[in-house]
């Protein structure tokens, strides 16, 4: 399920697996991929915007790792996006507008 993938990514972020510029670029690629599968445009747009922001951060010179607070906020964002996607999936399954 799409929302599970976002939650797994949030879990990875919470344990700080993405703390160098190459890993941030990989994370941005994962967000772009998930955006292509998103069940609604709102989630897709936010994931793409976030991916672009991560790429900008990864390209900064000198590069700085995200702070623990930034990582927590990012993981919280992914959890919120997962919840939005889950509600959209339920509406679609019930025959409602996504």
C-alpha cells in the first residue's frame, strides 16, 4: 500500500539513515518515485516539492546534515502525507472523488 511505503520512509528518516548528501539525493529520488504513484495530486505535489528541496540541500556548499529537529519534522511530514494518501485511497475504493 502506498501509505505504508511513506510510513516506512518516515521510519528510516527517524533513525537518521539519510545523513550525507548522496543519501539525501537518493531520498529525493525515492520521493519522486513515490510521487508518481501517489493516489492524489495533493500528495504527489508535496512529495515532488520536498524532493526538490532535498536536492537543493544536498547541493549546498558546504553541505550540512539535517538537525535532529529537522529530521523529526521531515518524518512527521511523511507521516501526514501517508495519512492523506490513505484517506484518498479509501475514498477511491468507496467510489468517491479522490
